């Protein structure tokens, strides 16, 4: 039996990098267990970095065949993760959010299965969206109690209801919220813990005198409801023209896992497929410019790129923000980091 196990549920390369930093700096001596629930993340996972690692199907998107497939998948996931964790005395469960049922049920189901007498939930950073709080509405609070009804047919599915911020930062089961260095946040000061830089820039990296290069960072815009299609096309053309005006002739495009149509791509761009997190690529690869709209990767590019690299966010006058307050907070984060924001 292990004295302590640190369990990480991750769904993005950024969350994966954060989990590595936590394992190295805040969970020394613990058994390190990684659970990935987005297939797009699996290629970057290094099995040798973990005591155990595996893929967990998301019940809503990958239910088991037959009746009550989602419920049976959830129960199967609990068995799967319990086997990865093994027996332990103390269990630390890390996730970017705890209101989703696919993660929440583990809070009460996993400790007794693993023999843990102590459990704490800890929140992983999730990029630019982690600078704000997202209070639960009355409807979502009510939905929590509906999810608790599954306990009638599956006793281990005992949803842990809570109030306040939807990711769980105010909940009694959460004792720590990890935040990214250099970014503002609204989490309780007593719980917030600043991570070391997720990646260290290569000190030998130099933006050379050869053919100028740029990286366009894609993200779902029309597909995510952030822009109309006509606005997205206008921003894409604005980026192309800006790069051309600066004599940048070789342009690479890095799409987003949720952007299969590559909304900001242009015919002359070269699509980049990585077997490492984008943040690591940016810290190692020199570009004359890194551009996009409101991707968190722009913040990391500015923090790790040489001073001569232009890092620019375009189209903020066309983005649909949820509120003026959201736009203000995101703009503060981008400007504080040093990203040049056009259209703000």
C-alpha cells in the first residue's frame, strides 16, 4: 500500500504540463498516476514519467453499448482508475473542473475502493479560462441533485454537491488551486498555489537572419460561437496581410484539437503536426512572429519567446465575449503578459 497517491485527470497538453510540474515540485514521494480522457492528448504522454497511466473514455461520448451505457461506463471507469491507483492511505485528486459528473463521482467512490482514509481535491489550471470564476447558476445547482439520484441504482455514484465556482474552488473538498505564473486569477488566496513555469525556454534558441518565419495558432472561432464566419474570414485575411507587410514569407499553422476545419488556415501556410505540447514547441523553436486570436498559447509564446519575436492577438473587436467583464479580464491578462492585442 502506498502512503500517498497523486491522481491527475487531464484533457489538454497544458493540463498535462501542469500535472508534470505538480508531480515534480509538489508531490515528491507520491505514487504518480495519470488519467487522460481526450484521445488527442495521448500521443504526448510519456509512460516512463508516471507510475501508472491510462486512457479513460468519457461516458457521454463513449458510452458502453446497450441500455444505460453512460451509467455502466461511469462504473467501469471507477473500476479502471481504482486499479491504476492501487491501495493507498492518502489520495490527492487533480482535475481542471469538478462539477462534471464524469469526474465528480470519483471524489466519493474512489477513496473507499483504494483504502484511502484521507482525500483532497486539487484544481489544475486550464489556460486563459482559469483567470475568472464561473459561479454555478440555480439550474446547475439543481442538476447536481438530479445527478445524485443515480445512487439509487449505483450506490458508488454519489455526486458531491457544492456551491460557488463551478470548477470547485469554493467546495469543502478542494484544498488547493494551482494557477499559472504571471496570470491574474480570482481564486481564494488561501488555496491558490502558483506553479513554476510550465516550460523553460531553450537559452540557445535565436531568431536567425534567414527566411523569416511565423506561427499562426488556430482555435475554433465560428465553431465555438466566438465569431461569425464572415468575421473569422476577415480576421484570417488581416493576419495574412499583417505578416506579408512584414516580409514574413514562411508561415506555419498549428491547429487546435477542437478545430478540425482549421478556421484560420490559408492555402500558403504549412500545417504543423506535433508530438509534443505546443507550449514546449514554442519554448524551443524560434519564430519571427507568433499570432492568433485569444488562444492561451499566445501567453506562453510571449513568456518564452525571445524579445525580438512579435506576439500578436488579432480580431478582438469581432470576438463575442460572454460579458464586458470577461473581455476586460482577458485583455488584462494578455496585456500584462506583453501580448500586442489588435482590435481591443
